[in-house]
C-alpha cells in the first residue's frame, strides 16, 4: 500500500505522488493569480479536487469558479485550464486515468 500525505507537498508547483499502470495521482500549488500555463488536453480522464483556495476552471467553452471541497471531472479530450482566483495559494489534488506524466 502506498500512503502519501499530500500536505507534505503543499507549495510545490507540481508533483506526481503515486502511479499504477491505470492511474496516477499528483498535487499542484498555484500562487495568487497564477495559472497552469495555458489550456491543456489529456487522452484520459482527469479528476481535480480543490483542497485549499479558489479556482477559475475552463473546461472547453465553459468557465466555473470552484472553491475548497469542489470535485471536478474533466473527460478525456477536453481542453482545460486552471487559474488561482483567490487571495491565498490554490492547492489541488488531481487523478489521471490512465497516467499522463
């Protein structure tokens, strides 16, 4: 069993934490006003859980503001981006299936 304390990785831009042949977990911290560097698309599904902060998520042509506790499903092939719209760092947990990184 691979148990990871995600809070030990808070503050780091992006870290892959765990992985199998079918899935992968990672965390990301974005500073105030920082984004993921433009729109991205993955061949597999991505799930984002907002641990701390406030995010503007763009999924295709939709935009939504989400805060701590929100769970977002990004289907494979969906153009997406994340931007910190809060006044504190944005800390997210993400799951990729299949692994991306």
